[in-house]
C-alpha cells in the first residue's frame, strides 16, 4: 500500500476504565501507545514492546494482557482497565496501600503492570500462596526490588481480604 | 520498534475472513498477536493488511465430537490449560499449554496461532504431532484436513497457505496410552531449550516427540527399555540423530525424554 | 549541636515512602510522559557495522516519507564529545567512520515515532567495511588494527607494586595461578533512556528533560559541547525508572536532541526502544584478571599479583571510561576484607569495536570480589581446608581499624568477622554441610558460597563525577511546612523520604511536612547527582548540616519569644519548648509565620525568613560499608541449571536512615547478582554484531528466579556526619561472587572452580561430563 494510504486513520470506539472514547487511530498503533499518547493514560508503561517485561500490562475484559502486543483497533468492543481505573478518587486501593506499606516499589516503572496483574490474580484466587504469587508475577520484570517486598505486599493484601 | 503501516480488517465470519485473505494480497491473519506483533514491532513482518480473526464466532469452542476432541483455532492458551474437557481427555495438552509463556501471554495467544507460527521451540505443535491431531484448514476454496504429522515442514514453515485459516484441531480421545511431558527452559515461562512428550502404550510400545531440538516437532517410535541404563542409551542414540543447535541441546533432549518417560509412568522425573 | 544530642524520631525508622502515592496511582511523570503541543519525535539511524568507513548517506527517500520533517547527519550537526586526555573525540553522529554496531549515524525527525521509524528505514548508508577489533588480547597489540587510527588501542596503563612484593611472593610456600573473567552485562533500567528538549520562546532559554542520574552533570556537558552558557540551559530530570549507573553517563543522543530543538525551534523528544538500549546504553564489566596468589600453610595470603585487561568498547565516556573505572575499582579493592600485605597490579585498557563501556551498579566491585573470593576458595581447596577457616585467618579484625590496605585505602571501622559469622549462622552452615553430604549420596548437588565484601562509598570521585560534596537548600514556608532541594538524581532510591526523615528530625516537624525537590537545575543547588553510593552519606550529610542551620534559627527565635536560653529549647512534634517544661512552648508553625510576616517580633540580629543552603564534604575520601552474603544453591547436573535455594545478606552501612529502603536496595542488588551470575550476557559474534538485542536474549531474573532473602543489619557508624555509609552497590558486588562460590562448592566433587561469569548451563554440563570422562 502507498505511504499516504498507510497513514490513514480509522475511527474506533474504546471503552477504557469505564469511559467511552471515540478516536481516530492508525491500524498499526499499539494499544499501549494509544492509551498513553492519545488518551493521556500514562500510568501504563512501555519497556520492551515485545511482551517480555510486562510494564505495559492492562486488563482486557478483566484479564491481564500486554498492551504492547495488541493493536488499538483490536481493543474495540473490549473493556480495558489500566491502573488509573483501579485507583480510587482519593488515596490508595488496598493493594496499592499494601505496596506502600511493604516497600514493594522503588523506581515505580514496573509497578502499574504489576498492580494490574496482581489485582487480577487476587480476583481469581483471593488466597494465593507465595509460589502462586511468584508464578503469576514471573511475567513482570522488576529491576529494582528483587520481588520480595512485592510478594509480601500481595500476600498481605490477600490476607487482609484486600 | 513500531510496525510498518498496514490496513486492518475485522471479519465477522470465517467465510468473510478467508475471502478477505484471498482478496488482499500481502494480507495475514492475526489471532492473539503474541508472535506476530513482536515481529511487526521489529519490522521483521511487513504485511500489507491484517485480517483479525478474534471476532469470528465459534472459533473458540472446545467440544467432544464422537471419538474426537475438537478445539477451535482461537482457543487461548490459558483456556486450553484450564478447560475441563482438555484436562479430562488430554491432560498432557493442558499441562503443555500451561508452560507457554507467562499468564498475560497465555490469556491472549491462541492454539491456531501457535500452530501456524510453528516456532520449533513451541510446546503445542509438538503435542499435536504426538497426539496425531488433524488440523482443519479453511480457505475460500473450502475445507481441507491435514494431519499434524504432515503439517510442520521446519523452522516457521508449515503446510498452511497464505490465504488459509487454521479453524480447528481434532485429537483422538486417548485410549489406554499414558503420557508424560517435560521441558527445560532457562527461566519459567521462557521458550524451551529442549522439551519432550513421551507416550507409552499398554503393549510396551511408545514414542517420544521432541521440540526445541530441531526445526520442528520430531517424533520417534520406539519400544522403551525398562532398564534405566539401556533407556539412557536409547535416548542418547535417538538424540544423536537430531538436527539440534549443539551438543548441549542433544544432551538435554535425552534428559527431557527420560523425565517425560518417568512422568508417563506417573513417576516424578524431578 | 552534636548529632547525638538529638532524639531521632524518623531517622532509623521504617518510614514508608513519600514518593509512593504518585507512583502507585499512576500519576508519576517519566520522560516519555512529557508531551507538548507540536512535539516532534526522533529516531536514530544506527550503524549496522562494527567497523566501516561511511562512503555515502542518501536521505532523499527518507525525506519524502509522510510525516518526516527532517533528516540530519554529521554535516548538519557537527558536534563532538571530547574525552579529555585520551586523544579521542566522539562525533554525536558518526563522521566518516563507524566504530560499533548501534553508533548513531543520522537522525530522523518526524511527527511521530512511527513516522520517524518509517524514515529511518529509508535512509541509505553505504559502508566500506573494515576489520573489527573484537578481542582484547589482540587489541593490545593493535591487531587487527587501531580503533582510532591516530592512537594505539591501549589508552590506559597503570602499575602498582608494593615494596618487597617479589621477596614476599617468592618466599611463600604455596602458589596458585587463576584467570578470572566477567563478560559484558548492562543495567537494563526498566525505563529506557530518553530526553526531550524545547526552546522557551519567551526567555530564549532551552529546557532539556533527560532521564538521568545527574542533572547538573548533563547541563555542564551540554553547555560545553554546544557552547551554550549554563544559565541559558535548564535541565530537568523527571521521574526516573531506574538507572543503575547507565543513566549517569552523557550520551551523544542528548546533544543531538538538544541541538535539534534549537535548530528547529520546536520541542523534540527521543525515547530509546529496548533494542537501542541494549546497543547503546553503557555496557559494563568485560574484563580479565590473571592472578597469581602466594600463601602460607595456614592459608594466609601474603602476596597477590593481578594483571588486568579491560575492554572499553569504542569510545571513552567523558569523565568515566568504563574499563578504567572497572579496573581501578577492582584492583584498588582487590584485598577486600582481607589482610593481604603485598600486591602487584598491572592494568591495561583497550578500545574495541564494541559499545562503549561505562558504569553498571558496583562497577569493578563484582569482579574484584569474584577474584578475592575465588582466590580464597582456591587456596582452601589447595590446602584441604574449609574456606571459612581461610577467611577467618585472613580477615581484618576489629583491632586493626583504621586499616590501611596494600592498595592505599584507609578503611574506617567495620564488622567484617562479625558479618561472616552472622551470615553463617543465618544459613546454619554446619547443618548445611551435613545436609549437603546426605543429598550428594542421592545425586543432588547443593553448594554453599560466601562473599565478605567491602564497599567503598561516598567517594570523592565516582561515576557521578568529581563532586566530593553535596548541597542542601531548605526553606521553612510561612505555614511551617518545609521545602528542601538537593542536587541528587534519585532513580528509585527514595531520597524524597530519606532526606525528609533527616530534615524532619532536625526541625522537629512531621516527615510528611517535608517536600524534597531534586532534578531541576533551576531549583536545586549544584550537586553531583546520584552514583557511587554517595547520596545517603554526602547528601544526607548536607541535609543534616542545612537542617542544623535552620534549626539554629528556629531555636534562636523560640528562645527569644519564650524568654529562655537557646540551650534550653527543644524541637519536637511540631513544637518548640523549654526542656522539661513542655507547657512553655510555641508551635514551629507559629515561629515560621512570625519569621516571614510578623518580623517585628524577631530578635534584633535576626533577618526575616527561614532559608538556608549548606554544603557537606565528608572528612575522608571514602567510607567503607561491609557485609557478608551467603548463598545456598542447587545445581542440576543433568541440565546445568542452578536454583538459588536460600540466601542471607548481613549488611553494615553504618547508621541506617531507613531500614526498609536499605533492605529494598539489598534485595534488588541480589536479584541483579543472580542475573550476573547465571543469566545476563551481552554476546557478540565474530563480526562484532551484538546478538543479544532484546529481552528474549538478554535474560533478566524474574520473581521465580529469586529466593526469599534473609537480611540482617549491623551498624558500625562512619566518621561522616550522621554516621551513614553508602550501600547502593554492595549487594551487587557481593552476590555474584557468593553465587559463583556456591556453584564451585556444589561441583567440588567434579573438581570445578568457577572463574568466569555468567555461568552458562552448557558449561556446567560440559564440566560434569569432562569429569566423568576423566574418572
Ligand atoms: C514473552 C513471550 C513468551 C512466549 N513464550 C512462549 C513459549 O514458551 N512457548 C510458546 O509456544 N510460545 C511462546 N510465545 C508465543 C505465543 O505462544 C504465541 O501466542 C503463539 O506462538 C502465537 O499465537 P497467536 O495467537 O498469538 O498468533 P499470532 O501472533 O496472531 O500469529 C502468529 C502467526 O500465525 C498466523 N495465524 C494466527 N492464527 C492463525 C490461524 N488461526 N490460521 C492461520 N494462521 C494463523 C499469523 O498470521 C502469524 O503468522 C511467547 C510469546 C511471548 C510474547
Ligand atoms: S512493553 Fe509490553 S511487555 Fe514490555
Ligand atoms: S521498581 Fe523499578 S523496575 Fe520495579
């Protein structure tokens, strides 16, 4: 296809954090980029664009998926949830509070992807053991914390019934 | 790391999808995108158009039809891993699906995509070969059945035509055969360094199907020796014939074969 | 007022972090979150060759690409980064020769990163290949050629031998020769590098956002290279998603982006993708140590000779050529915690056609520790002794402090022996030996490894430059809340909390009422930034000093208002009061109000306002943290894979500011150590192509690779203000050596001594097979 055609945009309707957005996107735009740069939802981070690091993880219809491995056009008709959507208007969610309490973050770059993934884990399995938490966490790379305090925070949140 | 420009189509039926694939030269189906989008991001795949299979109804079903377990091409790895029918009839498939990537990858990646992509290190193609599955390939010309054992040609190469969709697979309901699965990876969730599926039939015959140690799934029939030392020699002899990357991989092939064998007997091969 | 007289309320406590809320809520602003109307994005055309002459660059087709605004090459942006002393300059876009795969050759500016990448594909660069210099031994002899034609590949050479070395070495009854090697690794911060520059049309100044560890460092370099006065440049470091040393360096891309913003008069942004990062972020490690060790019958090490060769890659980073930093640190700290009287060192650093080498957390510390502890293990085996016994024989004892090493360092007191014994207790060393023997009979190979480390911190010189001091600015606002600013560059270490803890204690206010600013050269005092584990000690010292000065003002005012002596005034819980008479007090808030808005009530000699700037330079050129890491691993001899089963870190970084944060640093460093020991390696092929250009190939430790760690704190205060010692790097210094020794121990039945990191699984299988064939 010619370059000019290629840059043509398509109108899509995205449902993100309970809000409806109508916007024009190029088919090739990654969901991560559209969330961040079109919708200004910059909590979702991009660390590899290859599915490995997990920083871009969002919930698609309640399940953790990589927003770097999904086109924005494909998200039409799905309910997308980012960390912004899991954050109360004021203060912190129970899981977020546990992260603060247990020092589960340092630079914070991996944190949104991890929060989203762990939130989904606790919904599916409200009382996971440490091995289950580590396994569910294994698709999210954190370079700062060595994971221990993240695991502690998730287990503590589970114990408190979130 | 951003894709080249392409057009995007979202068919609502299989018939529409295969028509689009035929009508748009340079088009490619996209399912979970867990292999295709990384390739797009690296600009190693440069399709003119993508035909999105995700909204085609009926492609994500799992059911027993007569003596066969039928699994739609759009069934996600995580579904495969958890589905009661798969766990009941093909536990080794459910187990293998659980080894594919990480949770977030499994939530989106599909069986059809994994088979069509044919990564030599992928688990599911090997299970299909081991299980003697039959693939249902649909194009604008109609449907053809291709046995898994004839489908994989080598590194990322298959019998699939550019305008065909892998709509479903069918596996025979296992009969008295016991199965074991094993793989070795650097980190949990990584592509395997070597993997094997072992089958043992009541009459003492069996087979091993390897992955990640050649251009694709490698299946060998054999009568597995009961004696551990003899068996080790069997695995080594077979592994020596593999077109693996290096001696280490051949060594691992023997290791995973033994583990898979022990597991097929219900023993923990560690 | 002496520090001891204070009753610290926050310093030393497990205070949860003040920066967390914004990070957890997803409201933090990282580099790529900076967006301005009309902002252009750039992508770089990077060299695909390790060594080649550029014979032509055709940008015509790229210019016709929709969305592309401009394509520039060296001809348009002829800036060069000078690297004092080595006779080498680095053009920010390659001039007529490329020297490593990934070197920027041209830049495409477009309305989006997508379009910029479309443009990059259409820039045609013609190369005339040259033989690449890829092997450091050969590079020593300028073979196959010189990386920079005007000078030899060896660009740094140093020697140091203690007096009497030769005799001591010769007279020792035992000798061993060992070669240690560590391959290339890198920091891989989860946030990639990036920068954004924008002209301010009103003031004519330029604002540059950069994901970096040292805002003032970037400003100085940009000013120097581009010839812009420093007061016309504002450098802002937004939230940084990890640094680990790589973000302490000054890179060509920053010059290009800043120059583009000036040239085009528009905001311009560059955010690296992961492949660019692996190609162009400072690589680390990559050195060889040929060691000869002489020792006595009891295992006392009397002399060590170390010949070091370091591969620096193609260019020296300004202020920190990585190979020199690595080798100097490793050799300088070679004795570690041991009394080794004689040392003979030779260091050579060479250029090669690989990515430039810079700092990665710990710099030369990990290889230094690997040599030091590998030596101990080898000596123990040679003598048939337990390695812990050999350690005990050689360790510096409490009565030896201050201890001057053979390399000229003066160690302040530490807890070397105590930390070793504590670590052995934590993992029940004796019990482990019994379990190990039993499991070996079942064909299971467990091993125990130890590293007793010494971490030099708060050095006068480090990758954060040669700023031996830090400055802290503190203002108490009219309502009694506190705003402080420091020239640090935190990348996740929690300085907003630790510095607030220190300041809050000085002022008797709540830690939550202290806001710590950093990262903006317009508001922060000049500082060295973060690197070399300097922030806690030097920055903390500055915070104490500034806090003391502001405290003195508050005390003076309170004494005046309460009609009491200054010596009798205490500050606590937001109140200034007369000691022992809490009722006779006045809220600090009220003091602040008076200081600004009711100035008639001030003492005659007190100017209005509550603002101070103070600087602090520690008394010694460095202060030395220490500790012991111990690891239990299991090696699967069939697959060559290693699992870390248990791990203990005993850490002494002087007075703790915040144990929670210290533990977080240790956990993270150990995880990186697991990566260093088993997973992480930047591999090149014979053409100089980097093979590990994605996170599918450069493997990082995941949650399932890292065990639960046990941490124990010891506190031997440093002579610095506050008694703090730096601790950002010790865990990554100690962990690889401890893990390497654990694998050596596990594989002792096969005669294996690990001397090369990372350990590849195929290597383990090969060792075991070779031992089997030999038997
Ligand atoms: C971090 C990470 C780790 C991973 N680890 C593993 C692992 O350990 N093991 C493993 O096996 N895989 C792994 N994968 C890959 C994953 O399994 C993919 O999901 C799978 O290989 C492709 O399935 P998909 O549905 O995502 O296909 P897509 O990416 O959508 O497509 C892949 C290819 O198949 C074609 N295609 C897709 N569906 C069909 C169809 N129904 N009919 C015809 N053609 C079709 C596409 O045109 C494309 O060429 C990993 C991926 C990532 C990102
Ligand atoms: S950016 Fe999506 S997984 Fe790394
Ligand atoms: S907190 Fe920095 S990457 Fe996880």
